[in-house]
């Protein structure tokens, strides 16, 4: 299995885990933050949805520009956006030529190159960053009044745990 094939499989495996965590957020408590310096749940959830758009741009054009945007009010809209961009990335991965995996990619912030690496390395970095932020969100769920879903195994909130 190539790195590209392994990434496509790993992303497909992670995708429902992301959706479970996003759906577990209490939609009426999205401004929750555990500390004044911490990012509100809404913004982290929106980052997870929008960084997948950037990943699609990387696959399509070899370059993406970070542009923060205001998160929608509705958790349903955040989840729908995540699912739409995740489906788009998965579709792109299915038709990505093997040689493209090693092509240079650039990630820009404020018009400046913040990261340059082969496309495959950058996509792995995006996935690891997303998993990190999903972990942040999973620690917010209980204090927000929700139940933590299974991610890699049973949660303490699962019945019988």
C-alpha cells in the first residue's frame, strides 16, 4: 500500500469519528471555552470543516490560502459543511494521480508562504492537525453538558462503561 493509498484509507476511517464528535457538541453551548485564552467550541468545529476545503484546494491547485471566516450559528450547518468538504476530499483522493502525491504544495497565510512541502506530507499534516483539534473538542463536550462519543473505543459516557 502506498502512502497515498494509506492516507485515503486513514481519512475514510477518521471521517465518521469526526462527525460523531461534532454531532456530540451541544448546539446551544457552542460559545463554551474552558479558559479565556482557549478557542470557543464553535470556532474549533468550524476550523475542522473549513480546513478540509483548504485540503481540497491543495489537491486541485497545489496551493491553498488560509482565510478565517465567521462560523455559522447552527451546529447543523457546521456539520453539513464538514461532511460536504470531507466528501469532496475523499472523492479527490480517489482520482489523484500517484505522481501528484509528491508534487510541491504551498499553504499561504496572509499571502505569505507559511508551509511548503510535498502534497502528501501536507495532507498528512492537515489530518494530524484535525485530529489534534478533535481531541480539544472531545474535552469540551462533558463540561458543555454533552456525552463524549466513541472515538477509538468506548467512551466513559457509553452505556455500561
